[in-house]
C-alpha cells in the first residue's frame, strides 16, 4: 500500500474529499490508518502535483469516525482489481 494523502471533509454528495500526494488509479481501494477499507477512488481533480481525490465511501464505513478524524492519513492499494466476466 502507498500513502494517498490526508482526508479533508465529506461533501454534500456524501463523498470523502482528500488531498493527495500523487495521482491514484480510478477505482483503487482506499484504506484508513487502521488498514480498514473505507471506499474506492471516484475522481481525481485539481493540480497534478497535489490533486484532490473524491472517494466513494462503502455503506459499512462509520461516517462519524471519519468526521472525527479529519486530517487522517489515507492509503491506496497498489494491486489492480480483476474485472469480472459479464454474463450473457
């Protein structure tokens, strides 16, 4: 796992906004400092050297815990997710 950046706030749409140190792959899994899965990378926007990252949170993620820990380090997985074959 690599360091993604720090969490900033939760937007009105319910997505977590983070300030990154590098540009992650869209769809990569995001973990908190306790190595728990919290969501997936949705979009990357802003400057290329330190972009803002929009993260779709999983339903099982405790939002109150994220709100209380603003500025927490976030990590991103380096492994690519395998695409599942679609049924016909």
